[in-house]
């Protein structure tokens, strides 16, 4: 097999897994843009969402019933978080809100395990983590079916959200709130509704991300740490930029795979773990607002 | 010290004012930020139906604080009205949210314009009608109504507001507020940072809105000269107190106002430094 095809294979694999980082990061960005809350609990929500989904299936619900039930549950969790944790803290400093979401993360993780147990589950979406045959025949590249499906689902999700934001009244309201809270308040956009919508959406995004990750690497507590991979993605993409984190997710996915395969052997491996953070630190030094993020301006 | 400069007031106007209660009545309010910083020390003012009232004063006098007390935007800045009351159309506003007041017809245009930079000029205008449930056709109609007042915005309708000029942003902010169909506007320093011709253009439109839409206006301004030219009545605020009030014409002719706020005196223009030291002396004596 020529080297070129092998490089491409690694790159594609990286990009595909990158879409999932982007999806997790997207949940953060939505909430951060609309309410300046850094939602530390996003990882916990991912875990809770997919664990609940698998739990409902174990209770005997078929896939197509478990999905809407879990979507409903995540909407409730998102809205409840906004209503009972964040709204009482409105006008507090960003640090206070961050602390609240750290606490919330532990609560959600605890509740998830209490309700559904601590065992590692398998999530079978009926798609194998196996190479697509015709790609292999044509080019010799090994491209996983599961990765491609995950990327497609993530892509559809992002496109749907983009349409929601650009073409609906609430979407316009949401962008207005993200741009300028005070101005939105002054013309009577109901911030509370917008915040609830954002949290509910973040809950659903968490479910989709959790299902894709869970199908790949099992439904387990370690999913919480996937959220930590979202941190470098956020730094690189910029906390306030949806296109930024999508691109950054792809970059992080590609860099870690390429680093692992081509540079790893020379330095003894393990690059996959730390290369995204290296890149993030570089960005912090050179371009702290991220790829497309706005310059950080404290609003009064 | 409270110099009253109400000379021979027009009788019929006085009778009319007595017959019709003011749209807005601020009664002796005291405002404290962060529980400790006392900023307003007993401010009272009234805005009669359909009039333009100017609230004048230098940096930090408390103009914005007064407007934010009225619109209740103050609450989100850790400020609170600790004494006195504010009534809009006879109803106390202290328990209301900014959104509820918008619904009742009171909208503030904040200092510094605050456009939604990533939304187009037209989208900015549309968000002004967010709280009203109107259909597409009516929305279109309302947009055209606003464009008639601000023809420049029609040209710039699809530009991102963040990339429009300062004057255009001010127009977007005022137009956006008008999309809520208010009966009263609170305008906070619409002249800020704008060239004189643009300021004049904007004030002409504001007067137009006042006359054709019948919207009452409370206008906070540092630009005393322009504000008194367009206002019917004026209040002068200093260090959180109303120092002077009267019909705009009388204020513009007043010796103290000329000296302190219009930069003139009987000996002609005084230097800024003279004015400042004189002010300082006056305050401390
Ligand atoms: N959020 C706040 N917290 C604490 N103090 C504040 C706050 N906002 C304003 N102040 C103080 O209150 C005083 C009045 O401010 P305000 O903004 O009302 O003045 P202003 O007349 O609008 O001035 P300018 O013409 O500069 O806009 C100032 O001394 C200011 O420092
Ligand atoms: Mg001000």
C-alpha cells in the first residue's frame, strides 16, 4: 500500500473521531454563548444521557421508544438545571457559576450511577466498527463504518442547529442574547425562555454525543473524561464560536491520530493523550481568542 | 440649592398638564449600587404625555442610573432603588421586569447603542418586536414604518450591525426600540461619540418620532446644547441631585446653565479650566 493512502486513512480516521469532539464542545459553546456559564457538567450530561438510554433499553423499551424518552429526559434535565441551579445564581460572578456546574457534575454523575448502576454496558446501534468494504477494495484504506455514521449524525445535528439559529424567531433571539445580554433584556427578549431552550438543546446534544461515543468505546464512567478532550477543542476553536469548535474538533482529531501514528514511534507513543493539550497551550499563547472566537471583552 | 427658573408659564399648558397626569413620574428616588455606593440622592422628575424631556448633567452625574431605575435594568447591575417611587402610567414599576415594562410600552435605548453586532441591521430591528406576537405581514409593515424614519437603515438592512457606522448603530438601536411599539422611550446619550451633522440627523428623527408617533421621550444627554434645542423641558442633574429644572427655552437662557453647561458667560466663552475650578469651589463651599 502506498504511503499516501495510509496517511489519508489516518487523517480520515482522525477527522471522523474529531467530529465527536466537536459535538461535545458544541454543547459547551451553546451554553457559554447564551449565558456565559462554563458548563463543567457537560461531560456528566453526556454520561448520564447515554447511560439512561441504555438503561431504558434494558428495561425493555425498544430503540425507537427509548430514544424519544431519553430525549425528553435530557430536555427536562437541561431545563431543570437552568431553573433550579443557574437561575437562582443569576448576576453572580462567572466563577460562582462555574463552581455551581462543578457541583452539578458530581450530582449528575452520582444520580446516574445510583439509578442505573456502575457496570460498563455495551451500546449496539447495529453499526459495526468495521472497515467499509468498497473503500477498502478501491483504495486499500480502512475506514470504519461506525466512524462514518457518527460523523454523518454529528453533521446532521450541526446543520439542524444552524438552521434553527439562522431561520427561526427563537434562534434570532438566542443569537441576540449571545451578542448582548443587557440589550436583549432591554427590548424584552425573555432570557429565561432562551436559557431553558439552550440547556434543553445542550442536553439533547449530550445524548447524541454520548450515544456515538458509547457505541464506540462502551457506556462507562470514562465517558465523563471525553469532556476533558473538549477543553482543548474549545480553546482552539474559541469558546463562543460554533464553526470554530467544529473546525477545532476536526483538527484535534486529525492531529492526535497523525501524531500517534507517524511521530509516536519515535518518542515512545502516548502522543494521542497529550498532543491536543500541547496545541491548546500553543493557541493560548499565540491566539487566546481561538480560531474564530471573539476577542475576549468583559461586558459591563 | 435649587434654583427654580420657571418664568411666566403658558397658562393653557399648565391647565392641560394639571388635567392630564404625567406618563412618567419619578418621586424622590434614592439609588444604591452594591448595597453601599449611594448614587442618586432624591431625584424627582416628570414626563408629560407626548413631550420630550431632557435630563442633563456631566460624567457620573447619575443620568444613566436614573434611566435604568425607571426601566428596572438596574437590578441586573446590582443596583437598587432604596427610597422613593417610580410610576409609569400611574402604575408602580418597582416589582416589574424590563420585559414587562416593554410590554406596557416603556423601552430604554441604552447608552453606547448596544446593537447585536452579529445580527444584520434588519434582524436587529426584528428582535425589537420579539415580545409582540405579530405575523409576517404585520412585521413587514412595521419594518417599513421604521425604514420610513430611518432611510439609511433600509440601505444597510442586510449588513451586520457590528460593521455599520456609529450613527447607523444609534439608528438601529432607536429603530429596534420603536419596533416594540412603545408609548415612551428612554434615550441614553444618543449623541455620544457622533459627528455634529449625524447628531442633528438623529435628533431630527427623534423629534419626528415624537410628533408623528406621539411617543413621549426622556432623553439623557451631556450635550446640553443640542438636547435643549429639541426638548420641551429639562432637568439638570449633578452628583445625584436635580440642581435646576425648567422649560428648555428658559434653561437655555439661564445664566448658570450657560456658564456651566453651555460653556458661555456674560464675558463670552470661558475656558474649560476656569469653569472647572469655579465648579469645584462652588461645590465645596
Ligand atoms: N454598576 C455600578 N456599580 C457601582 N457604581 C456605579 C455603577 N454604575 C454607575 N455607577 C456610579 O454611579 C455614578 C453615576 O453613574 P451614571 O452612569 O448614572 O452617570 P451618567 O450621568 O450616566 O454619566 P455618563 O454621562 O458618563 O454616562 C458614577 O459615579 C458611577 O461610577
Ligand atoms: Mg450615562
